[in-house]
C-alpha cells in the first residue's frame, strides 16, 4: 500500500513538473517576443512539401534538399558558427530548461564507476559533466559500500565531429575543475563511422545531435555495434509539439523568435533557422522508436518532456 501511494505521489509530481516546465517555456517565449517585437517582421516559414521525395543521394538540410556531401559541409559550418555561444543560446531559447532535460538524460543512464561510455555530439561537455558528477557522487560513498570492480576509472568519451565544439568543451572542463580528469577523453569522431571496437562500450548517449547526421540509420548501427550486450542507448532530441493552440505558439516562437535572437546574440540568423527547421524534419517519436528497433535494439521506449517538445528514446542491446 505504501509503495502504491509513493508511486501515485511520484506520478503527480512528474505531471506537475511537466506543467511547470511548459509554463516556463511559454513565459520565455512571451518575454523573448516582447523584447524583439519592435525589431521583427512576421515571417511565415514554408512547410516542406510531403511530395518532395529524396532520392538515394540526396538528404535534407532543414527544409532544403541537398546532396549528402553538401549536408556534411553545411552542418559543419553551422556548428563552426555557433560553437562559442552554443550553451548561451540553449539557455536563452529554453529558459534554462535544457539543463533539466539533460539532468533527466543522465539520471536515466544511471552511470557507475568504471563505466565505458560514449557521449556522441557532446562537444561542449554538458552531458559528460553530468555523468562524471554522478559517478563522483557514488565514489564519495563510504568505501565499504563499493565493490572493488566499481573502483576502476571511468572512461567517458566525449565525441564530436566538430573540433570547435570540442575546444569549447575542453575549456569548460578546465573552468569546472575537470581539466586534468583522466575519465574525460575528447575525440573528434563521426557518428556514422566510430573508431571503437565491437562490443566495447557500456552505454551511449546523444543529445540534440542525431538529427544533424546525414544517415541516421548508419549512426544507430554504429551505436549498436560498439555497445556491449546489455548496453544502453539513450537519445535526447527536440521533437514536435502536438498540443493544439500551444503548437501554433511554439511554431511561431521557433520560426520567428529563435532565428532573430540567434542573430541578436551570435550575429548568425541562418544557423538557427536551420536548427529549428531540422527539428521539424526529424521523424516523429514513434517513427524514431521503430528505427531503433530496426537497428537491433530491444525494449525500445521513449519519454516525452514538455508536452513533446523534447523526447528521450532508449533501447538495450540484448
């Protein structure tokens, strides 16, 4: 009976937290619009045509159809441009809620001392730092509570295809006192062709990065390949808001306010226009869950946050 009551309380708390996050997000949208209302013209962004079919050597860059080679170069240019202000823009655009979403991602991972983990597209270190903090909290427990095999040094591989994002992450690691921590390993890696052996990692995370790869199916196959049996895949990604009325406000905020604030803060509107378009081009939650299953993952599930603005997908290699 006590357990059931506790579960009920936790469920109510989760619903309240989601509602609070939604209110904060909408407040941020309203404040941003008020700040920019004197400087913006209303823009309507065309929705990509459902009849526009990509052939085998084409892919999408936001709402544009480009060649595979062009997408890699264009995405690289986007993150070269936004790297130095990436986390600041995340704070502004989400009213700081991206921190809570990444906290949730790290808590679902449940990391442990000695873990071998890949954080893909993790250049600025946001997720890796949370994982390391969680491990250090466990290591601070009285020694008699830890098994000897949990005292090994963790290996957290912070991987990103963009060296500028990695440079930002290394600088932030120094500022946080992690500069000399041997658990953090910074590597320039392509999610579609990882330089890790088969069955070599305990877990894999990717936050707000999978939608930027040219071939998502290749990135998922690589994640599956490097994971140990029992290894866990977790993906946090901005997705589609489907709540009526709020969806229209969210779309207006995304396509009008976000690029304008991007230009105001970083001097680059186009990169943020791409980022919001790439979110709308990302598959719906159910479709992406099916892609995980097709890649071989079992027990695939997803959790919507903030009414579906963000989703965390998970799967196991069994």
